[in-house]
C-alpha cells in the first residue's frame, strides 16, 4: 500500500492521510492496518489521564518537550474533547502547543470528533498503531479520565499516568478515586499550590493500602511525583519514572503479557462489530424496521427479537 | 415469573432482587425482561447530567422530593460513580438522601459497580425498564456527563436536564460544551453565586445560535433555569419545565419516535453481543488463544484474524 510506505518513510502529509484513513474505519482502514501492522510493537504507549482542571494538557505538552529534549521522538493522540490539542477548549491555549510545531520528531493527532464510543476506542487504537509503525518512540495518549470509555482507552497503554491537583471539588476528588486503580505513575500537578502536600499524603495512604503483598515483592509500586506543568518543574523526574516503568515491564515479562491482553481485547471488539455487520447484511433494513416496530409495540421484548434475528436458540 | 409479579405488585424486596437479576445479565435477566416488558412504556425517563462540581446529586435529591410532593412516584438510577446515591463520594453526603428513605413512592438504585461499559448501558436500560414496569411515574437517571458513555446514557432519556454552575474551571466549561447539544432543559445551579448571570447569558447565546429555524417553528427551545439546590430555590420551576417538555413530546409525536429510536439502539447492542457470543461458542477458548498469540506475534493483523474467525469473506 503506497500510502503506508510513504508514511513509514517519514512523509508527514502521507502520515496525516493514513491517520484519517484508519480513523474512518471500513475496508480501507483494514487494508492499511494489515500493511502497517508488522511494523508495530516498538513504541512505548503512555496514557495520560486526569480529571478536568488538573492541568493535564499542559503537562502533556511539557512531557512531549522533555521527550524531544532526550532526543527521542513522540506522537500525541488527544482523545479528550476538551483538550487544547483537540482544539476543543473554549479558551484556546493551543498557543502553548506552538513550540512543538514544525518539529519532525513530534506528531500531534486529535481524536475529538470520532463520533460513537466503540468507534473512538477502535480509532484511537488504530491511530496509535500508525504512529507506532511510523517509528515514534513514545506515544502519549491523553484522555480526560472521566467515564469508563476514557478509562478503557487509558488502560490500552503500557504505562498510565494519572494526574491529580490540589484544591479540586469533592466530586472531582471522587471521580479520581476510580482512576487510582489504573495508575502506574501518579502525579500531583500544580504542586506549588496550597494543599499539594496534603494531596500527596492522601495518595500515599491509598497506595500503601494497595501496596505489594509480601508474596509478590517484585510488584510495581506507583511512585507519586510532584510537578508544576506551567514552568516544567518535576517534568524530568516524571519522564524518568515513565522510563523506569518501561524497564520494569521489560524485566518482568509484563510487556509481553500486556501485548497479549491488548490483542485479545481488540480482537473481541472487532469480532463483535464484524459479526453484527454479518447479521445485518443478512436481515436487511426493512425487516429490521419491522422488528423495531414490534418491540416498540411491546409485542416482543428486545432479547427475544434479537434471538430470532440471529437465528439463535437457547 | 414470580419475582416479576411480586415486584410489580409493589414488593420492594422483590424489586431490589429483580433489579440485581437484570443488572447481572444472562439468561435470567432475559427471562425477567421478557416478563416485565409488556408493562413498560408509561414512565417519563429524565436524564440528569452535568460536569463534576455542579451540584448535580443535590439537585437530583431535590427534584425527587419535589416529584413526591406532587404526589407522583419517582425512581432514581445513579450511574455516576461519584454520586452519593452510588455511595461513591469520598466525603459522604449520603446523609442528604436520608429524607427520601422509607418512602414507598421512591426507589433509589446505584449502578456504580457495573463493570464494563457496554454492560453499564445495557444494565442501566434494563434497570429503568424494571422501575418503569413497577409503575414509577418518573425515573431520574443521574450521570456525570463526562465521556461519551455518559452522554449515551443521558440520551437514552425522554428529557435530558443538563446542569451547569458558575465559576468552574475552563476545562470543565469545555467539557460541558458537548453536553449542551443534548439538553432539553438547562439549569444553572448555585445561582446564588457570583457569575451565575454570566453563565445564563453565555448559555442563552449558545441556545440562540442553535435556535429553531423559521421552517420549524414548533421545535423545542431548551429553557434556561436557575436553581440553588442546597435550599431548593427554583426546583418547582425546574419540575414544571420537565412536565412541559413531556407535554411537548406527547403533542409533537416525538414520544413515539423516541421509543422507536431507543428500541433500535437497544436491539443493535443486543445483536452485537449475541452474535459475538455465537461466534465465541463456535470457536472455543483454545483456538481463540491461538489467534491472539498469532496476532501478538504480528503474523496476522487483528482484522484479518477476525475475518477468518467469523468465516467472513470480503
């Protein structure tokens, strides 16, 4: 596939077009993924997630700069619709991102307008594959981390950074509770603010409670780092923690088990959509409309209708 | 099905058990939904969604009280994991909910721990059906409204209330932008705070931009209400707006088109899962593990593997 060869050879326009192709799905996307898939598997995929107001986007920007300063390349996939990378912020701080523009070692892609949910996870996974095949060393996937979809996407990363900040409201605090479970690296951003030390202490207590058991002494204990994304304080230490987690994954064999789990999850999602498509192509729109009308009229319930359509018996 | 008969006859313990049964899914859930489905279709399903920090849960509580005061019954399904209804809040303001306890005209159900995403939407839809069949006049579905999943669940309501509040951060503001599109009724809560008038004006501008076109003079224009959930100010007006929207749905025929769209969406989701289950039962776990290993080794890509497993040709 010529587009794939061009993109893999470093043609940025081809890369952008290839990303659009795989994001749109369909046969074209499948052919492209088939062509680029053998080239994937080297990138370190890093999810960055946090509740609104934690300064996540600014930190992603700083991380990208630090990765570049270490002479490694970086792709950014912004899934958060409120991210300035996605152009979704009302008060555009996209300005901040300008210092990354024009650098061939950086590629930023927004997934803001990917429509339906299942589609978003698939499109994000395929966009990451494209950037992986194109040779980017690290791929940062930014998600807002509220809602199960974002958590799922964040978990589709080798390393998940969860960002907190002092002084957010109680509801935001509660939102974050679910995120702690998926964190490999914890960050208290805005660490120059009142309450940062308290936030770190609270996180330490949570981590201690779920600390490695004696029978599993080699397990990873998520470090808690403090950053001030606005001036870059603590960002080198954060990058070091991310590198340390990658070394841990390699040494423990978890890099490989991650790959298996990730492939299984993608295969299930693909099977789910493909088998539905097959059923729908057999039934046809008129017959489907009939079924919908009968269910709406309470003549039959949705499960019984689905069983008849699939031709399944229990 | 005896459990269904008991729950529909007003047995609260049976109702709780029936809710657990349908939430857990599987054959038992399908049998229960089949038995109760003919009794559904009367309840007014009202989604209540808003970004963290808007005071959403407190407002849901006040709305439930106001509905009871009007001598109608109310079910609450809390999907938000940070909701005090779900017991998920770190600082438990569950205390506030106690004034609803012990009233047979109220039933509160938390969906906090429903696991995977597709499962959550299905479980929520089925829980709403149970409360609908059990005769609750209004069913409030509370979601955090961040992330596509929550938006999808909020849209599975006849009437969607979107809650805003003055003085939240920019990122939270941006999050809310996507919610405006699905709002039937807009609420600026914490209306006693500085900035409430500005928030209302900002919302009015957004609404004006997407105002009904001349060729569609009968379209619904989302009203913007101001509330102070802590003391209940504005809650009667909010309830009146919800009733007005229901009258609009009835008069315009949109109640029926909503039902058709909802059934279609549920049927698709059910077909997707059922057709996957059929494929998996045919392939078996050993063969699936082989496929996963081959994809992980980059011998074949995920789409090609899925096509072979489904037995589909392109």
